[in-house]
């Protein structure tokens, strides 16, 4: 009887003939709004986050929500899109460019690493900024030269190598002015929607209201649970011309 029971359990666990077993959703992509996505385009819930790897609130959301979001993505319930929004931290543009440097999957992995290293990076820059001569030299550098300086100083090439982006590839991305203009396009489109800080969230085109109390994940989780499932596209906010240079945000620090 025991052998028979085991055989029945084995049969029940097999996929139905002609129908392959379901696999977790693990799709990545890009959008016309300069975002990168994780999850199926057919997912009924579309979450868009304007974020920055130098934003402490974004790090808190990432730490609280990451496991739950990945589970919803794997089940085909959610597509998660992130759009980097510049903050007035000197190394923010450099990190944003690198997140968009490789494949979207590499970008999400790199964002994870940057969040884990956020405090350490700030500490390195705070120590360096004690030198008035160094700060003065930073003020005279171009955007690309400044990014290269910070990339070396913060040892981010080790991070890019961990996700499969070579130092040469990362260097090329940081030297490309078009990558910084793409950040400007995101900033200009966000201005059109009066998005003035990070993190800011949309679910199926609707702005998520963040109350004064509770965590960002508490508010987003509640909104995900109460949003009617539909196949709407994520909000397209690329309606404004890009500025000649990306303008940093004034909130989110």
C-alpha cells in the first residue's frame, strides 16, 4: 500500500500530458520611458517606481519589498519598472548610468548591490570631501570626468564585474554623453507630472498615495492589494523635451 501511495503522489505531481509544467516568470525588458522592467508585460499589475540608488528611502523600500515583489513577479502577477531620477548627490548620475549600462537583468542586480553599499559610498565621499582642494577640483570637472573619478573612488567597477559588466564596458557607458541625456529625459518627463522626489510610485497609471505614517512598502502593498487587476500599460510620462543637461532632484535624500 505504501508503494501504491507513493506512485499515486508521483503521478499527481507530473504535468498534464501536452501541457508543460508552469515556470516562474523571469522576464526583463526596457520601456520607451527609459525604464527597465522585471516581469511579464501581460501581468495585470504594473508597478512603476521613480528611484535613486543614493536615496535612503528607496533603500528602505527595497529592503522591505524586494522578496515580496520578486514572488509576485515570478507568479506572473506583477511587472515592476524602475526609472532612475537624479538626486543632488554628486555620485548619483554615475550610479544611474551604470544601472542602465548593461542588460535590464544586470541593471536590477546592480541596483541591489548599490543599495547594499549605499552607506559605505556616502562614508567614502564624506571622508574625501574633507579636502578642500579635492572638492575644488570636482567643481571644475565635466559630468563624465566627475563620474569616472567617483567610479574609481567608490570602487564600483568591482560591482559591475560581479554582474557581468566589464570595466571597459562600464567606462564606455560613463563616457557616453547620451546616457546622461537619457537621465535628463526622465527628469523632464517627471517634472511634467510634478514628480518631485524619490521614491514615487504608480500602479496601473494611478499615483500611490504615501501617508505620513507607516513605511513605503506598507502603502504600496496596500495599493497593490486593492488595485483592480487589468492589463493596462504602465504610465507613459515621456512627454517633455529633455534638458541639455540632467537636472538633479531636490528631494529624496
